[in-house]
C-alpha cells in the first residue's frame, strides 16, 4: 500500500472508515429535530437623544459646542480632543499626536419615558451616572455645572423628561418639601410620543403623525435634526463596564499619589 503523500490529511480509507463507523439513528426523525421557537419581541423603544426634534425644544443655554462638534451628539461631559507631542528620551524627537476621549455606547432604561436611551458617553460620565443612581437623576440635576456638561443632546433629553407626569409629580413633591406652591400637572403625552417616535429609526406612527399636524396648525415649525447618527460602535457590556470603572479608579488613585509625591520635599 503506497504511503500517504500528505501525512496531515487523512487517507481515503480512514475517511471511509470514519463514515462507516458513525452510529445510525433508528428512531423517528422528529426526535432529533429542534422545535420552532421565536425570541421575545422588544416591548420598549430605543431612542437616540441627538435625534430628538430640536426645534420643538427650548434652545440650549450654552449654545452648540464649536470645538469638537461630535460632543453635541452624546454625553461627553467636559471631555474634548487634545493635541500635543510625544518626545523620545534618547533623541529628544517630537512627534505631534492627539488624544480622543474614551468613548463607549451604552443603553439605559428610563422609567419615566418607558423607553431605552442609547447614547455615546465617556467613561467618567458613566461613572457619574452610576453614582447618581441612574440616567434620570444625572439628567435632571439642576446645577449649572451639570447643565454645561449635558450638552445639546443631554439638554434635549432633559426637556423631554420634564414633560412627563412622573417628573412633574416629583418636582411638586420637592416644592412641597421646600414650602413652595405646587404647579398643575400638564398632560403632554402626545408631544412626548411624537418626540420619541422622531428619535426612533423608522416612520412616525399614526398618533405621532396626528400630533405633528396639530403642532403645525399651532404655528410650530418642526424638522429633523441634522446631527450625525451614532457611529457603529460596539455597545459596552456590564462586565466590561465594571472592569473599565475599576481601571479608571486605579488610574485616578495612581495619579493622585504621583502628584502628592511630587509636591512633598
């Protein structure tokens, strides 16, 4: 019998013995077939804040960001692109380079809106959201520094949240605790539904189309947002989020220790 010229590949006789040696199934074919199943349908919307109709929303107090305009379409905080140089130790050669913010894509659920919010954000903003107890607490905080960190995208989401009856009741409870008069709760469900449909891919629903016609009749000028959509970035999982937050905490501690050691004589 001639030798196999390709020792890594099985010979014909080996392949034939493998096929012959396979066990046969004498039972019914239905016992091996997989039953037909369907996945659970998604019951909540997934909106993108930068697609909310900006002409329906009051203007952002700080205006659009002219430097690093990508930050207008996400929760970037105060992070911007940075430019600098890398210098070699041996030859003292300078090479220009830049540093982009550490961006991730994350989806949060909003109980007040009853929808998912998918947005780009930096790791420090994500850490602040976890510390505040959720994206709604982060968005609704009224300090000037927080309003400045929200940007146009976060400001639009803040306005939509403030139109919900849940948030209006929450504000009335805070007014009562401070001894102030409460404000009447307004039903803006049609406007909220229209804004959510506009921020969701696909055509408007029948209810939102009727709301749009009514707003146009009331002399409102509405239109789509010209901002670019979220780039095709892999969404940050919960496991990766824990690892990245721990790494960020470790880097902050190391940076603090290095600064203390430099200041000490």
